[in-house]
């Protein structure tokens, strides 16, 4: 299996990189000429192609959702974080809710498609070394989510789990977003298996490991005291990590 991964990994990496490069000018054109709604459609198409490109390494994505996610209200998707492969599936499968990510500021430049989308698509770019900037950015982000009835996507672990074992959740960012969207809902997500794509490190990639994203019962933000709400969210996410 590992021998095969040496053959398939370069094909996937080349395809993934080319997709980012190809979609970059389309993002710029759609945003510049037609605005953020047209830009969002291009980003959706990008996420779809990125998800399908993972088939080159035998990785499928399955979303398990037994709950009705409320519409026309702010949604905060809260998830564990296992690899960069978590992001395109969330962007594609939950596109109906206009997901906007909380990301580290370093990704705001230098990465084709990704950086443009983060800077212009409504995301939050936070500087982990500057708490003042982070809080200010999250407040502005939270207000955008509320005004536009978008959804926020946040990974409270901060950094990816390299072996699937969840890290402690840092809850301050989530608290800020919840504070400005009390009428909305938190939707916990549990991601399994995406860390296995990088189980050998950056190269070769792990192949044939299906990713699952499980959606849990939406929780009304103002239904519980904030600390209890966040503890419940963390608990339900972690108890479904395999």
C-alpha cells in the first residue's frame, strides 16, 4: 500500500495545486465584476473539485447528518481538526449555509485561491501572537456573520491533531462569536480519519482512508450559560472521535 502511495501522491499533489492556481483568476474575476455572491459560487465549485480530487488517493468523504440545521439564522460550526483535508468538504457539503472560516493570518497571503478567498470572502484572519488583533478581528467577523446570516466555522483546537487524538479546546474565540450571535445555533461536527492522509508525514500521503463528518444536534446559543454550552459542544464532538 505504501509503495502505491508513492505513485499516487505526486499525481494528487499536482492536481490539487493546479486546481488552486486555475481557480484563482476565476475568483478574482467573479469578485471584481459581480461581487461576493458570485465569488461564493466559484469557491463552491473549487471546494467540490478539491473534494473529488481526493479520489486520486482513494479518499472518499461521507457526511452523516440526522438533524435539521436551522436556516436564515447565524450558525457556528464547531469541529475537531485533523488535517487541511477537513476544509474543502466542510466548505462544499455545508455550502447552503455560506460557511466562513476562522483561520490563521499567515494563510492570508501566498497561497493561490486560498488566500484570496480568506481575504475577500468574509473569513476571519487572526494573528495568534497578537491577542488584541485576534479579538478585534473576531468581533468584526462575528458581526458579519450575524448581519449576513452566514455560518462561521471554527476549529477550537487551534492546530491540527497529527494522530487523531483531540487536543484541548481553546474557547475564547468561540465565546466571542457566540456573544454576537446569541439568537443563532452551534452545530458540532466530528471529523474522523482525515489525519490518516498525513500519517507518514508530508510525503507520501496515506491512501484509501475514507473521511467521515458527523453532524450533531444543533444547540441554541442562548439556551445554556456560555461555559456549559461550550463544554457540551466539546464533549459531543470528542465522544464521537474514533
